[in-house]
C-alpha cells in the first residue's frame, strides 16, 4: 500500500532563526532541523534574511543525518548556490532527487563556500507527506 499527499507549501523543520553564511562548516546558529513526520523531500531552499555580502557565490549543502552530530550518518541531499549580493526576502531553491526522511532524522546546513563578510538565511523544504513505513509491508513479497 502506498499513500501520498502533496504538500501545498514549504515545510520548515526547526525555528525561523537565520544561520550565518559568513563562515564555513555547520553554522552553530542553525542547529539542526528535526524530522517530525515521514516525508520525501523534493525541493530545498534558503530564505535570505541578511544580504549575502560576498565577492563570490555562497555554496551551502543540505544534509540529512540519521543520528545527530554523527558525520558517518550524513548524506548530502542537495547543494544550493546563492548568488553574491543576493537580496533579502528571496528564496534560492533547488529541485533535488527525492530524499526520504523518517521521524528522528535531522536536516543540517553545511556552508562550503562562505560569504565574504555577512549573510544569513534559513532552510525551507518542500516535501510530500509519507505516512507509509516499511513495517507495514513486512508480509509483502516481490514477484520474480
């Protein structure tokens, strides 16, 4: 059995606090975003809250992690390139290969190319709700 309900809006996991894009690595101000419902993420984006003051585009990875703060369980699900001097109140997004997230997964940001002096954004996601879990299908056997 499969169930699907298309999300009509962007879904945010976590708070609206903007994460600094002015240094590389996982921004401390972003913390992590907790998946509280089974979803399949189809689009990732960053809502710009402070102008990207940079001589080059800012590059940010969106990472899914099954265990918080564990590098070995991290998978990059999308990479977003924010143009230098990107204005505020805009969402820079990218359609991605669908990424399944289950309850308890974390979504993290990792800045790989930082802004020169300032810039801040918060993560937005578009996803399909996915109430199905593998345990519901334990009696299903694939045909040869």
